[in-house]
C-alpha cells in the first residue's frame, strides 16, 4: 500500500485545484530566490458539478480540465491535486520512535481500522512522521490521513482523461498551509516563531490552515463562502445568478448594498473565522494566533482584513505571493496580480514538485 522508497527529486507537477466555482492550475519553476510562474489558468466549472469537494458531474469537470490542459506547456505530464470535504479524515497519533517505516505501516492499518467509520476496502490511507512528541521523547507524532477511494479515483481518472498523471493526491488544508512559503515575507520577520492562520474563502467552503514554524499544525473547513454573498445579492436585488456574480466582481451594485448585503455577510464570515480560531486555541492550548492571511476568491471583499484586525485584535492581511517569493514575467504578473490569492491552494500543490516525496 505504501512504499518506503523516498526519491530525492520529485518530477515537476502542475498544481490543479478543482473547486466548486472554477478549476485553477499553476506550474512553478524553482529560482535562486523563490519560484517563478511557468504557466497558469483558471476555468469556470458548471454550477453543481463539484459539491462538498466531491465531483458530481465528471463530464463538466472534464470539459474545464481540457481547457486547462490546452494552456499548459505540451511537455507537462504530471499533476498534483487535492481532496477535501467530508470524505477526508486526518488525525495525529503517537507511535514508538524506534519503529521502522514498515512496522509503522502495519501499526497504522490497525489504528486506521479503529478510527475510520468506513470499511478499509473503501478508503485510501497514508501517513507522515511529523516531530518527536513534546511530552514523550520516545514517541513521534504521526499524521494519519484517510480518504474515500472513490473521491481520489474521480480526480485521478479525470486527469488521466486529459493525459496528465496524478503523481500526488494531497489534502487541501495541507496544500494551503504549504503555500505559506510563498507569502511569509509579507509578514514582519517572515513570521518567524509566530502562529499564522491562512484562511482560504472559496465559493462554498472556507479552508483554515494554521502554520507554526513552517509546519501545518491544524486544518479545518467550514461550509461557508462567497456563494452565500452572491445569493444575498441575487435575492435582495432580483438578479439572476449570472447577473449577481458579475455585479459582485465588478462592484456594480446600488450605493446602499454595503449596509444591506456586504456588512451582514462580513459579520457572518467573521463569526465563522472566530469560531474556528476558538477551536484551534482550545485544541492547541494557545491564546491566539499572531497573524491571519486571507486568500481565495472572496478574500478581497472591501474592508475584510481591517474588520478582522479590529474585531479580533490580530494582524490580518490579504495574501499576495508576488510580495513574497513568487515571481513572473511582467505581463503575467500584471494580469494575475488582482486575483493571485485565489491560486494559493494550487500553488501549494505545485510546490510538491520541490519537496521530499515517496512513490
């Protein structure tokens, strides 16, 4: 099931984020001072084709992926994708530090059978050794991850249909946490020794990743996102979904929309973020996080970062990896700058090309 053969160099993989609103892809090359965008694309996906991160309409997703493939260099062979939602389970368990990886694998299967509410025949399991346990140095913390195999197969098969091989199937929250490498320089002293919460506000899901000392220590999802904002505009002003989405993106709304629609939505979003941060603090024993970094298509709502800073007393910013260690040719940078933060999960997936991995 799991190999203990570690490769020193992973192949270059395009990071593909299959969301409920659009499919986003980014291909990165490593440079002396960071990473450079080789190629990128964002293609809308039919409404309802992806729900709770589950592919419900494979043909619609395939149609979007075909358009993505056309924008990539012809030599691109490999991809990294992510699973998420209710089909994914993660848990940190403690294991004897003296165990070999083969012994850990055997033990993991026993642990997984007790932890997972599905038959092991229906799930794919993986694990990663994290750090020495802080309370018992004879133990190591091990991240156990499991996902319904059908969810993984749906992504792998879709990529296979466009002649891309899925070399990595990651978990979305960890891909988001990995993208912190690109934006660390946006924060004072690169947030060294600080706790940073990345909050990716998508169309239907908000994903949280807390990063400590460069490692993702906590992930969580809330079924809340920009679609609720679109629905409010739609119902308040009698627009179609397409009109509401267009008005939201272009800011073409009545003058009083800030009071009628924006402010109530921001309050709801604030409550979602506050609740998740409380869960993190309770589970970690921390009093608070030091920084919040907003990303995703809904993150740039007017005044959102300031609202979080004022209401939570935590420094909040909008992610802009171009202010970190992400580079691009001038025309690509100018075109992407307004929307680059919606690519953070895709960037985190693309970064798997430059980290240790196993086949």
